[in-house]
C-alpha cells in the first residue's frame, strides 16, 4: 500500500507553475483537497465558496477564507499552499 501525503510547498509551486503554461491542468481539485485537509473545511462548505469569500494575504498576515456555517460566518486561516492554489485558481 502506498503512503499518501499532501503536496509540499515546493510541489504546490511546481503544480501552479505547470498550470500557468498548460490550461488543461485542473487546480480546483488540488485546492479542494488542500482546503479539506489543511484547513479542515467540509465538502459542503467547499461547494458553496465564491471569489468574494477569499481575502488574500497582506504582508505577514495570512490569507483568510470566510464561509457560512449554519447561521454563523466563520473564518479559516489559509496555509501557504492553499493560498497559492486559491490565487492561481482565481487568476484563471
């Protein structure tokens, strides 16, 4: 059985750089996996996200993703890998 792991920061950068030259590379799947496993977001949350929910990093302050959880609005701090993937997906 093969061991599974999330992409490292370097692997994420390589994927994003490849996607910049090849528009057939799907970054949305990698982003969904990253948000689910790194930030702990549930699938139902991922399905309802929009561009307006993403607040990019500024200086040393990490990016934030806001989302609705029932009647409450919550915020998740983004990992550098998720941040890179999210920015690349939105740039397409």
